[in-house]
């Protein structure tokens, strides 16, 4: 599979498109003044405790207080509070000498830990969505390319996606030998096959980030941002960059330099895949992304076979209906349904990534009778969803023929309006009758004649032209008699139905 990253810098931010085999699978948008992004670290002030919810509302500078539940406090919450206070007073210190506090219990109460309403270091778990403020976590983690560090513990964990037990033991042994005190380390899937030097370099970079965090905490006042997640571009490269990547195209010189230097640091052998785009055509048009966006967003999504999806959003969930459309129905209806469903499953998996849909997604596939076919569809859906980085689960098809998919929601869904307001009806679906249009044209004609205009020509839509000129005593002729001058009419196919303009004897438009 070939992966390409196309980066389009615009004045208000950066648009990032991920293509797999030329097909758009992810679309990200990063505002120039991006804040409260997932992974950002803030010094927050506990404002209100809600014992009934076992949660707290924390001021992190957003217009609405952020939400912190007891289950997101982390077992090391008391250690985090102690660390926050010390770093605010001292700044950077030797973290290896830090004495951790006892863990909190899983069934505890929020006021037992945050009863004093202290300042606390928090990490954005979910971006603000709709009317809700950000969701917070105190389980601080700093992600690198090969490892993730989690302060205040000494746990070493290896990604379950690394299946070889020998490789898991090797990575565990390496990390055990290089891990600093008071840091837990999670080994990512990308670390498979990497040597000690590569893992150590990644770990040192994250420890340096932790030192920067300590430095930034000194003298800080809540609420304030302490440490930002990397830009969307570099965080995507960190998580996705592998041997399948064969092109990164950037249309902004600064982002190009930053991206190239970042790749030089994390994967020097890949630096040549970054190219600067300065052609006259917009970069998204050049690589066919604009067209794919227009075709992929909206209520109806068409599939190559003629089948189509209807995607609807409600407050509680997303609903996707699979329709066979004009797909030719073979003699074997069951086989035909399976083929359409498999094609739809591939597109649905892509749509979930592309629109970043989260929560519960209910899919109404075409009914199939054979249990084997239902099993094939579930297995195919799970396979198509493997490329999705968000946590997800695919449930078996219910007796009503519905499949439920749950997908982690980290930020607002991507919603692009692919429809344009009709210039004739202004989105109402209704236009003025030609009788009213006739009166409107005559009202303007009367005004221009009063202003001593001569040799007037009215340009209208061909249908209106036919209406105004039909019959021996046409409306145009009546106007000529009434205003005692020749009134000319012209038809223009480019006009919408109720559009009309007046021109003088020199063929110059008269602005009304």
C-alpha cells in the first residue's frame, strides 16, 4: 500500500490529507491558533467538585470548564499534585529523586483527592465537542515514535500488536536497561525490530520534553498551557511513518522545512520523500483531493457498482443504510447481497476515518440469510477497520440485520458541506411565479423610463423570454406601446430562471 501525505497551508490554518493508494482516507484540519488539542498539557485550577458524578470541573482557559472524572485521575494522582506544586516552586529538578506518593484506590471519591481545589497538571483527553468543554485526564503520557513514557511509575509494557514472544522479550529487556527511574514505558508497535540506540534516542527526547514541562511550570499561574502536542503534521508522521510512505507534498516553505528536519531526525532514510509544491494549481486540486472531498461527504455516498450509502447523524448515534441501487441483480440474490455488503463495508470503514465519526454507528446492511455470509461480512469489516488508529469494536450482526460499530471519539467529526445554495431559490426550494417576475421586471422598466433611459434591452432566461414574447400581442409588445419606445428582449442560457438584467443602447449593463 502506498501512502501519501498532502499538506495544504491556507491563511487560517493547515489542511492535511492522507491518501492510501491514491484514495483519500483521512482529512485533518489544524487552525493557526489551535488550542485544547488532544495531548496538550495544561495547568488547571479545580473549580467545582460534583460528588454525585464523582467528578470535578477544572478551569483550563476554555470558555466552559473542562470535565475530569475520578476514573481519569490516574492511580498516581497524589504524586502528580505533589509534583505540580514542586515544579511550580522550583522549576526543573532531578526527577529520579522524586518520592512518589501511595496510589489512590479505584473506588475512591473525588473530594478525597481534590477536596482542597488545588492547581493540577492535566492532559486533554478529548477536544471540546459541541456545547461540552474538553475532557481531561491526569494519566500523563508523552508519546514518541517508538515508545510512550508515563511518569510516576516503573511499569514496562509492550504493544499487543507485536505477536512474536521473542521480540516482546527482547524489547522488554532493552527498555529495562535504558529506562530512567520514575518513568513507565510503553513500547509501541513501530518499535518492532529496532535496536537499543534507536529506542534510547526516542526515550531521551521524551525525557527532555518532561524537563521542558518542569521548566514551564515554574511560576506558572492557572489556567495556562504548559506543553503542546506536536503539530498535526508531525504527530501524524510520528504515528504513521513507515516503509509504505512514498510521498509528502507541502505547499508552504516553513512547513516543508519543519517536516523535512523532523523526518531527518526520526527517519533519515526517508527525508527525500518530502517535496515542496509551488505550481500554480492548488495542491489539493492537483492531487484530486478536492474532487474526492466533494464526492465523499454529504448524505449520499455512491459506490462504483451503483450501490450507495445513506449516512445520517442523530444526537445519540450515526446511522448508515446500505442500498443496492441499480446494481444488476443476479439469479443468486444471496450472493449479490454479500458482494454489495462487502463493497459497502470497505467504504464504511473509510468513511469512519475520513469523517472521524465516533460513538455508536449502526449499519443496516442488505439482508442475508446464510450465517456463513454474515460471518464473512463481520470478518471483512474487522479487517477493513484494522487501519483505523482510533479504538473501535465491531459487534456481530443482530437478528434484525443491524451491525453496531463503536469508535472512540477524540474530537468533533469532520463535516464538510458539499452542497451550494441555489441562487434562484436561496435554499427554500421555491421560486417566485412568472406572474410576480413579470411585475418585478415591469416595475424596474418603469423606473428606468422615468429616468429617461432609451433603447433598453432586457436579458432573461430562455424560458422567461418565451413567456414574454409569446402571441401576437405579447407582453414585450404591450410594454413597448405603454412606454412609447422599443423594448428589446434577449435570452441567455447562463442566467438562472428568475435572473434578469437591463442594458442600454451601448450594450452596457444598467445597475439598479
